[in-house]
């Protein structure tokens, strides 16, 4: 090999070595630059007091207790004895009057009232069959229209999709409150 070739070979080796050393250094520098430019990670939020268990008022929920016929009282006692201790995440609460015909859940209170007069509504109003029970949606409350004894469920505006709350009572109603002799058009067949 000539001196010229040896010099070129030495330069090629030096270029190769410089590239092998410079490339990882450039990559490390780029990685460090991007890490420095990245916004700092936000700390995890502290747990909120609202995220923990909710404190439920211990005072009874104020409800009316209209006089019931003997038959209504019997049916309502059967219904109330079978209602759950909790509806979704709402625990059952004491009521101010008529515990044999009224129930309440959560705060704001979702209430169940059994008995009283049958609801009156225009024949053109919509009725909804929810899990086998026919309901009429009135001002803030849903009332059964196909049961021997009317049952009214009041769902506060704070709860989304009120029909989904009402449906929680359908199976118990079917098991404890007999079907009415006459039902409105739109309620379907007798259950």
C-alpha cells in the first residue's frame, strides 16, 4: 500500500470513528433537549371530599299520608315491605308520615307514595310501560296507571333520566300491587 492509500485509509477510519462517536452524542443531546422542553407533568389531583361517602341527613323526609281504604292499606303495606333498602346508590331514609305507605331514598329525596286517588290525565297524554308497569309522567312525578292501587314516584330534578330511576320499582310493583281492572290505551297487555 502506498503512503497516499495509507493516509486515506487512516482518514476513513477517523471519519468512521468520529461518526460512531458523534451519532450517539447527537441522539443523547436531542433526547435531553426534548425532555427539557416537555411541559412538566401535572401532579395527581388530591382526593375531593365529595368523592368520598356522602353524609345522609338523619331527619325524616317530609311526606303526606292521605287516608287509605282498607284494601289500599293492605296493598301498600305489602309493597313497602318489599321495597329495597337502597336504590342504586341512594340509601333508604325515614319518612315523616305513613311509613306503611311512603318511602324515601337519598338526598335530595326520591320518594315513593302508595295509595290515594287514581291519577287523572288527558287521554292523549303519553304513558310509558317500564319493565312491565305502565306509568304516566306528570309534574315531577311518575304514577302507575295500570295497578289496582296507584303508586307515585317523585324523582328530583337533580337525578338524570328519571324513567331509569322509576324502573327500579317495577319488579316490586308487579309482585305486590295487583293489576287494575281497566287500564289506559297504550299500556299494553295485562301483566
